[in-house]
């Protein structure tokens, strides 16, 4: 159990560091997920940006949670931490969204 826990914590920290490098806001977490406010390539945040990324990830078969019905959460996504290869795919897909997002 402790080996699995340490792997999840390590992946969570690596993911958080990468998302912060994108200039995104992260809500600190001790769980197996990250609550993040994404920015598009223009540096904009908000519900439209979060929805755009949510749909892009969904289109690429990456499932995250989006909570559009509340003003305090509609600009955030909840991303569960996976294994190293899943996190690499996630980051690559996010980078693709950033460069192609309108």
C-alpha cells in the first residue's frame, strides 16, 4: 500500500509542477487528484476555457471532471492522478490543446 501511495503522491506532484509551469492555478490536494484552473493560449481562464479543455480531453479519450453548475467551480477541472505513462499522455494532450485552441 505504501508503495502505491508514494507513486500516486509523486505523480500528483509532478503533474502539479507541470501545470504550474503552464501558468495554471492549482488547489493544493492530499488526494489522488488535482483541482486546476486551466488557461488557454491567450492566458484566459473561466468556464469557457475549462469547458474547451474538458471537451478536447474527452475527444482524445481522457476523462476528467468538470463542474459547470457552480460559479466557484465552473472554471476548474478535477484531474485524477494516473500512472506515469497516463500522465505523459495527459500532458502531451494538454500541450496540444494549448497550441491548437482558438
